[in-house]
């Protein structure tokens, strides 16, 4: 579990995060949502330790990140997987080499075993005939799958995804969402997803944190989001006519 | 001025971190081999081409401008040797390498920054300074070999140009090459070549690592990197020459 206590982050005089507290639970897909510029990516990077917070604490399994020695932080990072918005695959390596990379860096396992484990991860994300292709030779959806395979190959306790289905067609986006949720439940990972994809919110949002202008404006589940009367959330989530109708139907049916 | 000091401070912090937590040996070896291929082997062609032809031009210019019966005939070979060993090969080629190798380093690290590959490495717990910069420093320790080739081809180019153009006789040119040869000049050239190699590996890495912005930022960083690497090479050249030859 990850707990975030009252964190603040400023860049110069610009305050981006303004006292956010939240808990991200194990075995659940925890979503951070909000408009562009609401501080989602900065929030995620603070949790990862890529940005140092101005105030507050980030706690991994009861141990504050700030109190960890460099070596402890390094070990913690080996227990994290991250899927970046643009996949962030190493473009000089093939798909298989990308997935093998974390194990080559941090384990003493022989090359054959590393390759075998990498192929298990590649199979898990349903990638076929792509092992020897370079990232430039595969589609956006395949890149996301490779990024997920690379993120899970070390069996991490924490999985972070920054807009994992941005730029994907709706069908592939749903496949990626479902894949992340399956993996989260299968390996009991604490998964934190940063998204503004409403399908993801409705489908896999087991816990949702809504950010607005650097504040946490709302917290709940994908069921709660239909019922909430929080104006900031409803303005954001039900901005399209289609989602307004979906909500209406859901509420009518649930009554 | 404060901005410049900030850059210098951050550059030295980067160097310190580069020699911090080391990447796993087997991974590092592969990276070093790849960097040697990209930075050293990949530069041989352009260095050979430039050295041969500029060596020829240096010899022809010397021959044309010293066409005086009072000047000894061996002067062409002598001047070609001195200018190539002392300045052309170590300094001029290094400035060219600031463009070739420097831009490559800045743009490759800069692109990794833009596409979040550096963030991905950091999330995994990799010391990105060591992973990205240290192999380049090691590869560039082989840079003096490029300069040896440049020295040889520069002088050879001068010889070929002089003989084929009829500017000097074989015996006169060779006499000039052998005249008052001071081995310390070669040592001096290698000392500064080594120092330039460190600048060539680290300044472009700095500009790539700390670049901001998107694709345009990569282009800007490459240009800035070339300018500052060249400036640093020229300043270092002046400093080392004053220290070792005066």
C-alpha cells in the first residue's frame, strides 16, 4: 500500500500540488483523474520519487520515502514498474531486449533464464511475433504491451501507469485497461493509473482520486462516480452528452 | 554570470554522480563497446578524409607562401609536420568532433530525455548518470588513437599533395619531416587530446541530460553543446599550451 500525506509541490513560485492526501490500495486499480494541468503527472512523479515534494510525506508500506537511504530507494525502485505515456521503450533495443533489461540490470540470473522470464512476460501481454522487432517497427498498442511486460517482468509490488491508453483506438485502449486490471489482481500489485480516459474510469476505477487545480477534489469508486453530486467531478466526467445519458440510464436502472 | 556559474556547478555535480553507483559490469561492458563503435569507429571515416585533404592543403599553402630562394626546401615538410602534430590533429579535429561526436551525444541523450527513457531508467533504480555518461567517457579514452591516425594521414596528405603537385621533392619533404623532431611535441599533443576527449564526452552529455523541451529543444541543445564544447576546447588548448610549451 502507498499512503500520501498532505503533499505539496511547487516549481519556483508556482504551486502545483496543494496538500494532497490519499491511499492507494494493494490489488486494486487506483486511478488519478483530472483535467490537463490539474497536476496528475506531477503527483505521479512525486509518488515515484522522480520529483522531490516541497512538503508532506509519501509512505510505502509504512516507510516514508524521504527517510529511506539511497540504497533503500534503489531497492524500492526495483520493486516498481512504470508504464509511461509514450511507452519510453529503449529504441536501440528489440522488444525482447527491452523486457529483459530490468533483469539484466538487477539480477544475477543466467541469460537463458532471463530470456525465458522475459518471454513469459511477453506472452502474458499477448504479444506475438514481436520479440526481435525494434520499437520503431511496432504499433502504439504493441508498444504499450511491451511497456507493461517490461514493467511486470520483475514481479513488482507497485505498478504505475501514466495515461496508458492515450493515443490508442478504443478497442485497444479497453484491452490495455483490462490487461492492467487482470495483472493487478493476479499479482496483487498496488497499481496507480493516471488517466483522463472516461472509459477507464468507468471500467476499471476501483478507487478514483479526482484532482482539480492541485487539490484533491473528490475520492470514490467507479460506482460512486455515477451517484456523486460533486460539481467539479460531474462537470469533468459528464462533460459529453453521451456520458450524461449513460449516467442517467445507470441511475434510473439502479433505482 | 550567475547562470554560467550554475551550469558549471551542475556540470561538476553531474561528473560526481557519473562516478557514483556503478552499473552492473556485464551491462556496462556492452554499453562501452557500443559507444566505442558509435563515437570512435564511427568517426574514423570523416577524420581520415578531413586529415588527408587538410594536410594536403597545409603543405600546398606552405609551399606557395614560402617560394623564396632564401628559405630552405625542407621547410614545407617541417611546417606541415609541426602544424599537424601540434595543432591541426589535436585541436582542429577536436573542434570538428565537437560537431560530429558532440551533437550525436547530445541528441541521443536529449532524445532519451524527451521520450522519457531517462525517467524509465530512474524509476528502475538505475544511476542514469553512470549508465549514460560513463561508457562515453571510457570510449573517448580511445580518442588519442583517432588523433594518431589524423596525424599520420595529415602528413601523408601533405606529402602526396606536394609530390604530385610538384611543390617539393621527396627527399626535401622527408628531410623536413625528420628535422629537429622533438618527441615532447607528440606527448604534448596527446596530453591535450586526452583532455579534449574528456570535454567531448562530458559537455555534450551535460547538454543532453539537462535539456528542456521537445524535439526543438534537442536541436537547440545540440547547437549549444557544439558551441560550448568548442569554446571549452579552445580555452583548454590555450591553457595547456601555456602550461606545457612556454
